C-alpha cells in the first residue's frame, strides 16, 4: 500500500486522494443504478415486442386455420404452422383441435420462454354461433434477449461511468 509520503511527494494530499476515490466510487454506484434501470426498461420493451409479434402472427393465421380445421384440411393447418416458423421470434408453434388432433412445428426452446395461447374460432355463418375449433400456442425463447442485453450492458456501463465521472469532476 502506498504511504502518505508518496502522495505528498507527488503533490497529492491524502484528503484530496480520499475525495477523488469517493467521487469515483460514487460515480460507479450511480452508473450501476442508471445502467440497471436502463436494462430493465430495455428488457421490458423487447419482451413486449416478442409478445406483439406472437399476437400479430396468430392474428394472421388464426382465421385460415380455424377454417381449415372446420373443413378437416389438416395438411393446410400443418403448412400454416410451418409458415409461422419463418418469423424469427417464433421457435415453436402448436395447434390442438377441439377433437384432440395435435400439430406442431419447430422445437420447444430450452430456458426461459414466452408462450401465448390463442383460441381458434370458426365464425362464418350468420345462422350459427361461433364455434371453438381448438387453440394455437406460440412459444418464443427469451434467452436471446437476455444474451443481447448482457452483451450491451458492459459497454453501456462503461459509457455511463465515464459520463457520470466527468460530470462529478467537472
């Protein structure tokens, strides 16, 4: 450990050195808090983007799927599921009909996931009530979002630390 004589010879007084260390520690704490708050907000935004993508994909295919289930055109149901896989955010999709048939595409992602289930309702007749034809479940991995945030957090923390330190010293 450096002695007080070293700092005195260098022209730095011990009190000034302690104040400098306190300022740097304070800026580090403020940077950690700011980065944490920013990362939480970014995670929530990206999570809602994934959920919105799932809802849009379900909205695009649910009408056709319920119609194909009504017509017992199960090959088209399977094709619609496969087409959903072209959306980057969707790793797994499954349809379970009201009669018990199951169709799925993709592989169920490991780790943390976002999964939503949507009803498939057939409503083409003015003389009949809408009929539930089954359900569509869409699953997306959230691990990629965590990974991207983790990678950006270090750079963000460094930048925040630099800005807060310059602000406190200036």
